[in-house]
């Protein structure tokens, strides 16, 4: 576990405490929800980019070459 210390204006800290928002489980849930929302937004942006500028189709030979290159890189990274 990591401990995080934040600085908030007093009024905000008091209001958040009264609302129960500074409890560790609440903060964890809020962070997870926000991270999920940001991942979704990045995915939507990537989809929009691909829709606006679609990739050219690959030939079976190009696909095989990409797979071979990936496998070679994986073996190299694993030290084989």
C-alpha cells in the first residue's frame, strides 16, 4: 500500500470529511472510477482517429512479418 498526502483548502476538507469522501475506500472508488472514465475517453479518441484516418489493409504476408517480428522481439526480451 502507498500512503498519499494531499493539501486541501480547509473548507473543502471539512465538507469532504462531513460527506465521508475522505475515507480511504471512498477515495479508492473515486480514483478507480476516474481512471476508468479516462481510459474510455482515450479509447473513444483513438476510435475517432482511426475512423477519420483508417489504416490500410495488410496483406497476409505483412501480417506474418509483423507476427514474426513480434515473436523475435519477445524472445530477445526474454533473453532467449
